C-alpha cells in the first residue's frame, strides 16, 4: 500500500512540476517575443534556404551538375529577391493607397446605400448618420494608414530576420563540431544526431514545399485578379502567398482581403462574385488536392492539434505566432516522441498515431 502511495505521490509531483515548468516557459515566451520571434523566423528562413538547396539537386538533368555552393547561392538569391519584391510592393503601394482612400470611403458608402435600398430601409445612410448610429469614429483613411504602418514595420523587421539567418548559416558549418563535444557517450550522441537530422529533414522539406505551393497559389491568384484589373493585384498576390503559411485561417483571409478590395472598386456585383469565386476555387483546389499530393504526410500532425497550436501561438506571439505554429508543433512532436514520459503526447499530436 505504501509503495502504491509513493508511486502516486511521485506522479503527482511530476505533474505539478511539469505544469509549473510549462507556465514558466509560456511566460518567458510571451515577455520575450520581441527578441525570440525574429530569431525563430531567422531559423525558418535558414530551413527554407537549405530545403530549396536540396530541392535544386533533384532537378532533372541540371540538378546533379550544380555544385553545392552554387545551389546555396541560387536559393539565397531567390529568397532575397522575393523579400525585395515584397518590400518594393509595400513601399510602392503605400502612397497610392493613401491617395485613393477617400475614393474607397465613397465607394463603401455607395455600397451601403445600395444595401439599404435593397432591404427597404427608408433612410439611406450617410457618413454623418453612420458615425452617429454605428461607426462612431470611422475614418477609412486613418484605418488604412494604421494598417500600412503596421505592414511597414513588418517589412523593416525583415532586415533583422535576414541578419539572424545569415549568421545561422555561418554557424551551420561549425555546428557538427560543437555537437560532437556535448557528450562522450557515443549512443547518446548518435540518438541526438538522429533527432536533429529528423527535425531538419521534415521541417526543411515542409517549409520548402510550402513555399513552392504558396508562390504557385499567389501566381494563380495574381492572374485571376489581373484579368479583372483589380487594383494592387501584385500586392494581394504576395499577401495571399504569405497567408498560405497560416493553416486554415490563411485561406479564408486570402479570399476575404481581395474580396473587400473588389467590393470597393467594382460597381457590378457579378464582377465581384465571379472574382471571389475564382479565388476561392484556386484556394480549394490547391489546398485540398495539390497541397496533399505534393506535401504528402510530411509532418504527420493532427488537424485538431494544428488548430490548438494556432490558437496558443497566436495568443503568445500574435500574427508571427500564427505563421510559426505548424513548424514549432512539428518540432515539439518529434522531440516528445524520443522520450518515454512525453511519447503519449506525441501520439496524441500525430495524425495517425504512428511515429
């Protein structure tokens, strides 16, 4: 009886210690997000660079002929060019959006008045009545300005992320030597190397393939929006590609933002609906057919666990946490699967239970 009591007491102590440790880690992650987020994004950029470098080797005919340093240069140049394009689009469109803000505000008012007539509301709304009755202090120009300032700050933080990525790439060459000096136990070192290799392989493959699919989705969406001559189609295409990294919610926002722009720009409801339909079809086909075909089951994560991870990391780190939720959970699942005490958690986080 005493042995059973001691075992239960030990388990209870372990549970309490684990809960306290989780709370401390969560608190540190929350208060240190300004420092930690750029570091983690720098690591993600390195994973993408390494993943693209390995993918270039698999190119037919030309791939095996490319030396490793050249493949690294090509992948870094491609990612750097993509980031420059994003920065250019943000800077180029900022002043134009602010100049057109009053026109957008008038278009929104016209749309509201049409809805009022459609539903038989006797008094058509004006900005004065809307301010008084519903939208106390609405000002689309100020709203767009605040959004663009936020986006611009994100663009500035990309420089910090790139600096971290550059130094991580430099550190990569000496990492094996540091790892070899961590322990004198060969079996422990072999297990650690296998764990790190598994994380690098799965996360790198996921991020590289996800980047390819996001660029493809952004290109398809750009063609659709350009066909309808939607304003700032290039910016929306880049935004759609970036949002594709956010599971589930990103697909909805990738259609919603251009749809709002279409409502503001176009008078004809048929044009708006057909553009929305094209964007939604592109999201559906790529997300439900091409994405599973290309990605396969690379991360083996439960959809429910992905949603929970999205909620947790969004709460801890805001919008950056939404982008990092899947890679972080994948790494935690791999690490948990290596220890007997946390292996049940890894089984619950996996899609099929097989690790």
